[in-house]
C-alpha cells in the first residue's frame, strides 16, 4: 500500500502553490498535482501582472508562478506535473488516481483546480492572450487606456466590464450575437446611456487579426446577413463566461448551479470532511490571483487544524 499523505493538493495556480507553501511550512509535506499540460495555472497565459502586491514594477505571469512554486518547494512541498483523473473523497482516507493509474492516499485534500474562461474558438485567440486579447477587465483594464476596445458578450459580466472599461478606454463597442442583452435591467440602463458604449447586436467576431504579434483588429459578421466589416481595434475583451474545473467532483461534493464548489465561507471547508477548496474553482465573484492565493493559504490552515483536531 502507498504512503498516506497528510495533504494532497490538486492544482498549480496561485491557490494551489500558496496552499503548498503554507502546508509545507507547517511540516505537512504536501504533495501537489499540477497538471500535465498546464503547469502554473491561468497566469502563465498572460504577460505583465501589475496588481499582485510586492511587485511595484509589475511581474511577468509565468515568472510569478515559477517563483511561487520555487518558494513552496524550498520548504519541502513535492510537485508532480500530472493530472488527477479520478477521486474518491468520501472515506476517511481519500483516494486520488493520477493519469498513469497510480493511486495516492491522503488524509486531507485541497482542491485548487481553477476555472477556464470560455473562448471564441478563433485562430490567434490563444496566441494573442496578453497581447491585446483579454478575459479579465479588472486585470487588464489599465492597459486599455485611451484605446478603442471591443467587449464580446451580453450577460452581466460583459456589461459590467464594458462599463468599467469606459474609465480607461476611448470607446467600448459591445458585440453580442443576439438582439437583446441578458444582463440585468439596471446594468443595461447604465450601459445604454453611456456615450462611450456603442452596441453591435446580432453580430459575432468572425476573425481576429494580428500584426507583429499584437492584436490589430477584428472582423465582425452580421448574424443574419453574413455581411462582414473590419473594426480597427487593438484590445479585445472576451466576456462569455467561465467554467469551473469540477467534473471530477460532481456527485461527491456540493456544487452551486454554475458548478463552483460550495464551501462554508469564510472557511474553505467543502461538504465532505477533510476536503477543502480554494481559488477560482470556488470563487465566482473576485477571481483574482491575490484572492486565489489568499484562499489557498486559508485552505492549508483549515487542513492543518482539521488534522490536529483528529490527533
Ligand atoms: P488557476 O490559476 O486556474 O490554476 C489551476 C490549475 O489547476 C491549472 O494549472 C489547471 O491545469 C490545474 N488543474 C485543474 N484540474 C487539474 C487536475 N485534475 N489535476 C491536476 N491539475 C489540475 N489575476 C490577477 O490578479 N491579475 C492579473 O493581471 C490577471 N491576469 C490574467 C490574465 C489572463 C489571461 C487570465 C486567464 C487570468 C488572469 N488573472 C489575473 C486571473 C488569475 O489568473 C486567476 O484568478 C487565478 O490564476 C486563479 O488561481 P487558481 O489557483 O484558483 O486557478
């Protein structure tokens, strides 16, 4: 039988690495599974991060994540760049199976699997992430100063973010594939009366254009006529939703209507004893690296207290 770990962490973003740092410093020898193809989480897909405290000049996303990892490893956290493909979290000892079929046993599990932004699925979209294409207005709004921007989407997030972006941008065109918005009435009223927000209804992005590795424009297509037109913009914000990575836990943990893991806030306790969750897999409100890191720290402290209470 394999060794029983005190703490196993699933996920290598700011939540997972911070949980690993705290658990390692508490002498719990955490084992972290950080994905086979996407080590370091969402911030590895961006360039400059300007709002993570402690970096007055900003910090490159992948560098920040490498540093978080190194800091946790320095205190003894063990990292395995592999996926957990199935779990049984119901017993006293939790069972986690990795992609090679090895089964790992743990007294506590911290879930920090994050969430994925929905994409348009267009060529160039991923490559231009952080180079004109963005999914997070709070993160990147400041880089949008004085620009003509397109926001794609018609829900609350899209309209809230479009309104927020008018603080920085010259204009914010909202592109929505239907003729009405899904956003709440109050949000819509605010946007409709904002001179900086023109709307392109019944329209979708047909093409993302690139010049010298940067976004240089988009092609809009009319959903009814198929007619296309070029929009000369250098910033595109995609706000069509996100999906928490919780498929593994469906049927075992309580999830909310959108699939986020439910926790007994302000703790990180899930519906099963010994299982804790942190970061964007829980959070549908703030969704920032610093808040993910903060709840990662809380999850490690919660796991530590759970283990000491059991003696
Ligand atoms: P994530 O960072 O998403 O990490 C989760 C990790 O877990 C991933 O690596 C995933 O592959 C892994 N994983 C999932 N399932 C499994 C499994 N079964 N087995 C093993 N591993 C698994 N926030 C800011 O504060 N400032 C910014 O400037 C900023 N810019 C951003 C730019 C972009 C392009 C994006 C996409 C996001 C940005 N954010 C920014 C948001 C920030 O990245 C997220 O809020 C934060 O990374 C969430 O951290 P997390 O640890 O919860 O999850």
